[in-house]
C-alpha cells in the first residue's frame, strides 16, 4: 500500500470526523463511521482516482455508509445509547446559557432535517465545501445542492424560532 496515500488519509481524518459527527449527531457514532470509511478506503486504495480529491472521495464513502445505516435503522428501529444522549458545547466552553441553549436548539434542528438536506448543509456550512464539490460528492446537480441548502436553512430557522418561542412561553 502506498505510504503517501496513508499519510494523506490521516491528514483528512479531522475533517471526516466533523462531517460524520454532524451527520450522526454523536461523537461515538461519527467516529465509528469514520473508522468504517477508513477501513473501506485502506482495503481498496485502488478505487481512489489519483489526481482527484481524497477528502471528496472519503466524504462520499462516509455519506454512503451513513445512508446504508439509516436504511438499516428504518428496518430495525433506532437504538439510543442513554449514556451518549447529552448536550455539549464540544469543548468550545461556551459560557453563556443562552448560547448553549441556541447551540442545543440548532443541533436538534439539524437532526430533524431530512437526510438529503442534512448532508448538503453539513458539507457546505460546516465543512466549507463549495457547491460544485458538494454536487460531486453527493452525485447530484449543483442546482439541487442550492435548493436543498436553501430549504435546509429555512427549515433550521423555523425550528429554532419555534423552539425559542416555546421556551419563552414556558418561562413566562
């Protein structure tokens, strides 16, 4: 196996972890997803096309593994690990309670998005992938990326505003 390929793969792991965490909503599940994707890539490095972007190829692998798992969950039902259910600021040490609440609301809102919108939002808004790259990764047209991203942002805003409105009614 090519040592350069392995080194390049190691370099993209932090970005892959962010992407997987955003998709799964769980550090552990995200790490498992990245591990599975890396195992798949290392078992078959010849599938990678030299001259193309390794990160895009790995995002696509993660996306496919995640969608496969989502399909399996529909058949067997979602299992929740009670120990992993928590709200965390992921080490950013957000000091203000309202910032933490907003962060939690956004996380819940992202989880509520349809899978296709969630994938686009994570790639573009969190990973900073441009529309063309996101379209290549997901195998869809750029126009579809733009419309899904727009719908995802609109839906996020609706969910967060509704959550804030519910919170102020409960407090009052």
